[in-house]
């Protein structure tokens, strides 16, 4: 889950210590989202703001929806003090990612499950497809940007483990003429957690 990865990254940036937080807690306890089926990053961050988040070791991942209810104990491994939005533009995202990773929503065609690597250059599609269905979205964590053989790209972390893509990461082309960006990266604002120090 991108929201959990964003809090882990923020924790590392502030403490220089790695931490693995509980995805299962959000699946079980964040009743405003829909478990493993789908969720909204802003809603997940709002849950973390209110409740904090347990460590993975104290609330382990079960790879399934809430079976027997929220089992959160009183131990909190990480907290945030809020979250901020990033304007849906290249410049705004580049500035924000220069400071910390940012959650974005990408359009997610079914064949993205088989992505093995390389820079993705797919055009954004309309929110509503010609058959009346809605394009599926997927939250990822933009962790950086770079250039490969003259092609500028965004690097993102996916939530499907290190066997997906490039060791759990992917790349999408940046600085394209379509203002919606590759895979619709700029069709919605980005969001990231903050900690007041």
C-alpha cells in the first residue's frame, strides 16, 4: 500500500532508521476504505493521522481482507501530523519528490501485472471508457526521477513485492506533451504525509 510506504519513507527521512509498518492494520481497521479490494490514499493517511500505525511484526500481513475484525493493540510504531497535496503538474511533483516520496494514482490496465521493466510510455485514457466502464486506478509511491538514454522518467514503488517490475519498482516517462501524463499521473493531485518536528 502506497500510504504505508510513504509513512515508512518519511520515518526514515526523519530518523535515518528503517521501519516496516503494518499494511494489514489498514486493511482490517480503516473502515473508510475497502480492504484489499480498493482504497484511497488520502483516507488511509487520515486513518494513520488519527490512530498511528503498528509495526508489521506486531500486526502481520495476512494477504486477505479482515476476517475477524480489527486487532489493533495500543502499540504505535509511527505517527504523522498531517498530509499535504501536490498540484497535478510536472514541476510541482518534481519539487515535492525532491524532498520526499509522493503518492500518486496511476491508471492501471490489467496487463500492468506482467510489467517486467523499462520505461512505460502509455498514453492516459479518459476516466470513462467508450464501453461505459471506468479506468482502474492504482496508488504508487513516486520515489525519484532520472534519465535513461536521454529519456526522462519517474521512478515509483509498487506494493506487489520485489518480483514485480524492476525489483518492486517501475518507471514511467515524464515530460510528455499530454498534460495528463503517462498513465494519467497528472489527472489527480499527489499526496504525502508530514511530521512536525
